[in-house]
C-alpha cells in the first residue's frame, strides 16, 4: 500500500521557520510531481508549492520568497522549508504525489500553527 507521511509541523512564533518533510513508500517517487497543499480553518484547500520529477518548482504568490520546496529522490523525500512564517500560514499541510493525472496519493497532513 502506497503511503505518504508528513512530519515537521508544530507551533512557531511569527517570523519563525519550520521544515516539513514528506516520505513516500511503495512508489517510484522520482516519477511523481509532488505538491504541498494547505487547508486553513474555514478556507478552501490551497496549492502552496509544486516540484516536478526533474525538480522544477512553482509557488503560490502568498509564499514566494519565503517557502522552498525540494526533493531527495534517493531518500524518497520532499521537503518544504518555510521561513518568515505569518499567522495566515496556519493550516494543515498535506503532501500530494501525482503521476500523469492517473496515480494520486495523499498524506494525512501535519498541523502548522503560527502564533505568539
């Protein structure tokens, strides 16, 4: 059974940093586009960052210059480095792996709370 497991969430003060990790099992991870989404209370799910199989990246305007997505295909890991965090970044963050629109997998999510 394919699994994506996120980790690294927590409580951080405004201006702080967190690094989220997503580890995949039972898939050839380097064939997948990997996305980080987030869902804040009362809001729709938002695509935060994307990394292609050849490590091209794309970001939501709301996080450009603050967040960095990266991947380590040897370790089957994708990371989301989040700097200069703001209260509006508070959400559950989800890792998603997608291949050709046919194979689509989600993690269980990790809570990020930015508060003083």
